[in-house]
């Protein structure tokens, strides 16, 4: 396996060397006539050939050492490259973990913003419903107040007509009383002519005068009561108009205040996604603008 890796690394590096097989430790046989005799060689027998041991001056040994040095250098380069690759892998793993943490944080932040948006929408819906209910209630009250005001105005007109008729009636009674007073005989004449007026006629005149005086007092009391009711109706009308104006101002103030609060919240929560390529394409949420 190591020889395969080494061979692939050498071939990728473009080196011209190839793997070589070990040579036989024995040299090729030489003719017996060239082999010197040794003490251990029997006469007429084959010579014992000792293995060929390369020396430091042997060319093949130098080539092997040179190849071994080249292979060792290549192994060092391959090991260094592998070490750098492992370091790069570790750095990428750390960056990936950091990016994953940032993504998780961004997800949590987005979920938090979504929850805030949902809460704000629910609050807005509830406030809108409450505001609609208040507006409907105020409209009903306003309609009732308008109806009451209309009734009061009608009553005012009727009271004015009735007061005018009472004034006319009082004036008529006063005129009648004056006429009757003028038509009656003065006391001096009555004293001098007592015998000429019958007692029944005198009593009749007195009853008429008493009745007219009572009627005048009754009409004056009724006129005073109608005047008081008229003034009370005017005061009630003014109070109703004041309540309507206060309610209108309160609703307008509350509506404008709520609109300003929602606008401020929208401006403070605008979302802007920025892409940072130096940090591994990380999306960073800085603002939020999901509000309608």
C-alpha cells in the first residue's frame, strides 16, 4: 500500500523514476576457465561463487542511494503536503462549526423576531378590536346623545310655544281682570249705594276675582317651572356636547399615540441582511422590518 501511494505521488510529481525490483544477490555465472581456483574448490568440480556485495565505489549502489534519497525527499514532501491538508481540514472544520453556531444563533434570533412580530400583530389585532368596540360604543352613545339632543331641542321649541301661549293667556287674564276691575263699582260708590247691589252679585264678583287671582298665580308658577326645566335642558345639552367633544379628543389622541408607537417600533426593528464573504458567507441580522 505504501509502495502504491509512493508510486502515485512520484507519478503526480512528474518524476521519471520507476519502482525497481531487487537484483539477485548472485552475479551471472562466468565460465569456469575465468574463475580462479580456491582452496575450497575441489579439483575438477564447479567453483563456489560467493554473493556479489556492492561496495561504496560501485555505480549501482550509488544509483540506489541516489534513488533512495530522492524517494526520501519525495516522502517528506508528501508527508508535509498531507500535514498541510490535515491542518486545512481542521481549519475548515472549525470554520464550519463556527458558521453552524452562527446559523443556529441567527435561527434563534429570527425565531425571537418572529415571535415578537406575532405578539405585536396579536396586540395590534386586540387593540384594533378594542378600538372598534370603543368606537361602536361611542357611536351608540353619540347616536343616543344626538337623539336626546334632538328631543331636548324639540322640547325646547314646544316649551317656547307653550310659554308664549301662557304669556298670552296671562295677558288675557290680566286684561280681563282689569276690565272687570274697571267695570266694578268703586268702594265709595258701593258704600253709598250698598242697597242698590244685591249680596249674591257681590259674592259672584268676589269669587270671579279670587278665581282669576288663583289662575294667575298658577300660571306664573307653571311659567316658572317651565323656565327652570328649559334652563335645565339647556345645561344638559351643554354637558352632552362637552362629553362628546372630550370623547372625540380622547379617541383622536389615543389613535395618534398608538400609530406613533407602532411607527417607532417598526423603525427600530427593520431587518437588513448583510453578506460577509470573508467570514464564509455568513448572514448577520442587524435590523428587522417585517411589520406591515
